[in-house]
């Protein structure tokens, strides 16, 4: 079977994930993670999150823009490493605003406290899941043979790509 383009694998996993985990460095130098809903995925190397401008998260990212965004779904796992920045593009915010944003945000897209966090990724590490059936077969095989299950998938791809 021919291998799929890694960029396509990364995009598929990201699109299949409803909530991503954003990790940043807080004002005390600690790593902090928070759930975020990806709003735009035209390009896996540049993702947007709707957020409020005056938060500890946004202040911390302004001071230290290095971030990581992790995606996990039945299709696999992706870890984006890059930089985050406030993006006050009102037209983009208006275009990306949806009912899920309204559920979490007090104001609408016209509210000055509403903004975007744009993450520009340098790299994406990924692991494509071989699927639930393949994993179950590996576990059963290990149990029958009295050995540990092979931690490497029998099919699926993994690696790190530049974005």
C-alpha cells in the first residue's frame, strides 16, 4: 500500500479533532495547557482560535509566544510546535464566529474583547492510528503469545514534518 502524504495525514487528524490542547508558558515559567476549539483549518501550519483578549493566556503568549497545540482523535495524534500571536483581524473573526463561540464567549465578534489567537506552526509531529481493529489484534496477539503488544503500529505512519 502506498504511503499517504504526511501533510494530508496531519490535516485529516486535525480536522477530525473537535477540541485541541494549547500549551504555553505562563508568567511564572510553568507550562500550562488549556482546551481550545480550532476555528479554521485551511492550512495545518496556521490555525486560529477564538478567545478573549484580556486573559492570562493571551498575556503569557504575548510575553513568550512559543506554543504547542496537540490534536488527538481516532485517526491519530498531532503535535504542532510554533508561535502564537493575537490577531485582531475583525473580518476573519466575523467569518470564523459560530454558535460554539457564542456558547463560550460573553460578547459577539463585534465585542472589542473578542479576538483570535493565531498559531503559526514550524513543525508537526504525528502518529496515524492503525485503527481500533488493528490495535485490538495487536493486543490479542501479545496476550496469546504471552508477550507485550508491539508498540509500533503495523500500518499507519508517524514522523515529524516542516510546515
